[in-house]
C-alpha cells in the first residue's frame, strides 16, 4: 500500500517519501480516504500511531483544491503548546511542496508575532484553546471560513479542563464544516462530545489500548522511595543509556530529581508547566540533540512530545490513572519501533501497578532492585570497564550481580539476567499482598 493509492496528491506523496515514510500506518490507511471523501471522523488513536499525518495530509489536499483567502480554512485544536508546535512543524514538512500557509498560536509566548502572522494570511491554523480565544476576542482572527476542524487528543483536552473553551471555539465556527476528532481513550464525556460535534462519523479504531504497550519491553523495580534516585542514576550510568525520558508526578518532584541526577553527573533537563515556554523548548532541544541524557517531565508537559526513537522511558512514580501509563510508555516504541519502559515502584504503589496490569491485561515483570544500586553513593563514578560494582566493599549478592545484567542495553534488548529469570512472570498485582505492607497492596 502506498500513499498515492490513498488518493493523495503527488506533492504530498513526495513530501512523505522525503520524510522516509514508506507505507501508511493503519490510522492513515483508514482515515485519509474518509477525510478526502469529506466525512466526519472519530478516531481512536494515540500519539505514535501516525495520527498527525492522518488528518494533516488530507486537509492539506483539500486546502490546495479550494481558493485561499486571508482567514484560516482549517483549524487544529490541541491541548498543549508542544503538541501545537509539533503538529504545525509536521504540517510544514508535509506541505513543503504546496503553497499552504501554516500558522501556529499558543500561550506563554508573545502574542504580537502571532497577530502579524495571522494578518499576513493563514490557511491552516494550529492552536491551543486559550490563545485562540484571546486572538478571536481581539478580532485578529476570523474563524468563519473554517471548513475543516480537528480536535486532537480530545481526551486530554477534557482532562485539562478545556471543555468550556472548546464550546466557545465551536460557537465561532460556521455550521457547515468537516469535523475530525482524535482521542486515545473513550470516556462517557468523550462520547458525549463526539455526539455533539460529529455528523454521521466514520469510526476508526487503530490503537487497541495495548498495541503500543505490547511492543514495549516493560519492567518494574521494587524499590523504597528514598532509594529511587540512586537506582535511577545507576540504571542510566550502568546501562549506558544515552536518552531517557523520566516521568514524575509533580513539578516540584521533577525539579528535585533533575537536580539530583545532575548532581550524580548525569546531564539532565526538566520540562513542566511552571517553566517558561522558552525554557521548555530549550530543555526539549537539549534532550533531542543529546546534550541532556535525561529529560525529567510531568505527565502534562510530556504529552505529545515527538522524540524520534526514544529508547527508554522511566516511571519514577507510577501515574494515578492507569491510562496515563499507556500514554507514557507510548513515548517509546513509536511508529513500529521497540523500546523499554521501566517503573520504579515504591511500597505504596503496588495497587497502582495492579490497576495498570489489569488495564493492559498482562503482568509487568518485577525485579528486586539490586542492593548495591540503591545504597551506592550516587556521585559520578566512571564506569569501570570490567570491574563489577560491588568492589566498593559491599558483598556480592545474587541481586547485585543480576542487577547489572538486568539493566537493558540501549536498544532495550538487555540480556536476561538471573534476577529477571527469577522474577519473570510475577507481578506486583499477583503478589502485592505478600510483598508490601501497604494498605493499597
Ligand atoms: P504521531 O502519531 O502523528 O505523533 O506520529 C508519530 C511518529 O511517526 C512521528 O515521528 C511521525 O514522523 C512518524 N510517522 C508518521 N507516519 C508515518 C509513516 N507512515 N511511516 C513512518 N513513520 C511515520
């Protein structure tokens, strides 16, 4: 199957070929023809499935076939600034052989350049809700020409409390338009919104929840909270990891961990909602270019980050909502690749892991944290080529030895160590009661 067989114009097929895409992903195969046919679409797809191209390509095609004015004829609404920037960047790549004018607006940065860009004419506008309403309120932006409307990551929009803003935006749009809605999960609220927004939609469901999860090698370390940072520093250094995205639950926790990892000699950047847009862009840039080995992020800040071939994701704390685990580990193993997701699970998190396993309908192998790794001084230490870590006077236990081998290699294909063999197939869920004294377990 090729992109041109989906009915895409040669300029678009050429642009995707230049991106290195050989065949359309499942969401693209299903959604592109439906969008070209002018249908409304409800798509169950998360980041990593190629969903952006699934709506951007056919919309660019439609835009090229209708006369341009000054006001946008297509609007993509995203929950976060990062996602808005990424969608716009993808659209620019896909539209590079066309004359389509693409603009992006989001908060946290100066509004004037955005006003200037809109005034000079825009065909496809990518926006976060707040700034969009701001610009519309200032009458800089006229949304009455919008013929194609995309609600991207609708579930996240609702989680972030944007329902009111979405309603406001809808009031500014003309009645006659095509609507596309993308959501990784389906709650009752999402179904409600879909019923109100979409007219006789084609439903496309490509990402059964664990499709991504199935390609990710998953592992959990049982580790007391106070030892998590030592273990993480050890895993990164000893595994030779060069790029790892680490999730924390809070902004404060992200800052603290970033400082601790930096103190342990690991180049680290942090990204969360309290950081300025510029600081976030810089952190992401440092991470993408390899200047920073670790990027510590909160859930919301990391939403939709498109980092190519991210090999490792670490849950420093498990998320409270099991679906978020799937989102998080979906940052690795993107577009068909493989990756490795490691969770550091404290005694009070056993119940959370059990919920996750229930959602995934599979168990996550649990490994005991190697003793030397959690008690070792996390200060930087050059990795001894052939010297085992337990040299520092600590006794050599099976745990310590296996701990070394358990750390998977950069491609996530770590050799199976004794520790893993011992614990493979077990899960917190099945053994939580015995292993933890917490009330959740
Ligand atoms: P998305 O789900 O839109 O965030 O896309 C995830 C990643 O997959 C991005 O890095 C895209 O560049 C990439 N991608 C999208 N479509 C394809 C394709 N047909 N073949 C290979 N990679 C793709």
